[in-house]
């Protein structure tokens, strides 16, 4: 395990930091020049891009300039890029209604420009630290990389190759960036920092709908907190994940003010989003988190507080009207129409069961099946990947899920309950369960690289790192006393 000194000669640090800042400035200038010729953007959208781009390069400068040494500078840079990529889907609101027309809204081009920002800076990092590429096909993370390969190859026969290749850009960017985060995570404290960065990205993602609600109160016209960039069901899932991250990263015996604020915000957003499976997945994950630590009273307290907040929101917000409508609509029996989609799509899946129909081809599903609404995907992670990538893609996803489960359970068995690694493993397992449960009725994994799917990618390498740290501690614990230290007793 590599270790780095906390301080270095300032005369050596300054030139390196100045070079990094010059590179950032150069990339910013190149990006501004590219925007001038980016015709699909309207003038208003261009101004927004310029503002977001300025904040982006400011964030990169802050991440680099606040590092204590060269090693931490690289780590901070890739972690900051991960924050931006994860939160980018919440910045620009858009929805492409005409899937058959295969067009893109201007907001879609704007989000793609965020990928360009991330890609430019990440290319600079790769030029200087290409060693991370060796981790792409090692350990459990190799299944994430193989999923990317399968998706790329399937673009050759996808229903809209250009549309599929556009999303492949983000998929490959996410896979490579997380491989770099894996490479830069030298110890459990780095892993904890990475998880904290993910937590703050989730907070940003669920906060933007509230900001839009202030600007446009009609967002709650249907009784749910809805935003076209973050649909109600997705909002509930992300808010539930924020709650589980807050539990995972809360240090025992210290002030829990920040944790409690995050949990309150998460509960409010999750309930106002009205995503039923998102709520159930969070509750199940939180109860599992406490039960695996033997904290039964804490589990009961969480459920009680959650119920109280839910009753208050149902009584004093439009959420109550939505719940009343849903209970009397009869949609619960068909999982809000999802079972109809599964039945209608299954014959199409069987037609190309081995290779599937190509990455992101499920986007055009609504024009191939006869149901009462317009589904843009299968609303089930396993059916989604089978439709797009067949049994080959399903095998890769199952291996990814299986190895993550095996790693996290291995950590819980290797260390005591009072060890920090145990809480991290239990928390990551709760987050994993939440994503898995929501994947039964939504697209949290298996296709488009949304925030939840990318977080699942990250859990693969985090589980690997935690298991390695747990095994190292177990080896030290069982090592004979005469081999622990070569220093003679005083």
C-alpha cells in the first residue's frame, strides 16, 4: 500500500500546482471556443453552459489547489470529476418526447457538454496517470468493464446507432473514471472520502427539484415533486440512497447534526416524490443496516420517525391527494402498469434472446408494444438488459451483482461489529439492496448510465477494496505475537 508524506517542499509543490492550473485554464479556453461553434444550442442555453462551465473549472481548480501533496491532488481531481458526472443529469431539464423521431432536446446537448468538460480534464489526468487503465479488467471491477464492452459491441445492431453511441460515451466515461477512483483509493480513508463525495452529489441531485419548485410551483400540480430531469420515481430512489449514505458515513460517538439534516432532507424529497418502491427500498435498506449491527431500537426509531414525517406530508401537502388517487385507481395491482409492459415485451425479448436488440434500444419500446401508456424502458433491470444485450449482458450483470454481494458479506464476516470497516460494509450492502429492490420495477441498473447505475458500478470496486482491507486486518490479528513486531520487549 502506497503512503505519501503530508508535506513537501513548497518550492517543488508550487511549480506542479501552477502547471495544473495552466492546464485547467487552457482547457477552459478551448471549451469556450468550442461552444462558439456548438450550433444546436440556443443562446439562452449557451449562457447556461458558460456559467456551468465556469463553475466546473472553478471546482477543478479548488480540488487541485487545496490538496496537501501531489498524490492527494490527483485523488481530489478524479473525485471532483466523479461528483460532476454523477450530478450532471440534475443540472439541465429536458425530456425527449418523440422517441420515434430520434431527436434530441437542447437540454440533452447541454448535458453532453458536461461530459465534454469532464472528458477534457480526465484526458489530462490519463495522460499523466495512465496506470489506472490496468485496473479496468482486474478484480470484481472487470465485470463492469465487460458490461461496457458488451454494450459497445451491441451498438452495431442497435435500433438507433447514433443514439446508442451517444450514451456509450457517458458509459465509458463513467467506467474509466471509476477505475481511476479505484486506483486513487489507497486506503479505507480514501474510500470513505469517495463515499462522502457521492453523498454530496446525491444531495445536489435531490435539491435541484426543490429549487425549481420555488421558481415554478406548478411542479406539484400532480401532487408529487416532479422534474423532467429527475422523474418522481428516480427522485425517491436518489433521496433514499442519500439517507443510507448518511447512516453509512456517520461516525459513532460524534455529533450527528449533519447526518440528521441529510436524513430529514432525504425523507422529505423521497416522500414528496411519491416513488413507492423507492420508499420501500430505503426502509428495507435502513432496517437491514441497523439489524446487521444489532441495533434493533435504532431500526424501530427510524421507522417511527419516517411514519410521522410521512403522515405530516400527506396531511399538509398535495402528496395526500396523489396517494388517495393512486389507491382508488387500481394501478397497484399491475405495479402501475409495469406488468403489462413486461408481458408485452417478453415475446420481443425471446426473439433475440442471445444478443439482444442493441444498447439503449429499449428507448423505442413504446412503438413496438400495445399498452395504454408510453414506456421508454422495461421498468425492470434484468428484463432491460435482456432486451438490449440478451443473455450475454444478463450474465455480466449477474456476475457484477453476485461478486459485490460476496465481497460485502466477506467483509462483515472478517471484522468485528465495532470495527469501522464493518459499518462501511453494512452501509454499502444496504445501499446495494436499495438499488437492487428498485431495479425490480425501474431502470436503476442494466441500461442507461444514470446516477443509480453508476453508484452500483462504484460499489463493485468499493466492495473489493473493503474486502482487501478486512483480510489484511484479519491476517494481522491471527499472526503469532512473535511475528507482529521485530522490536524486542523493553
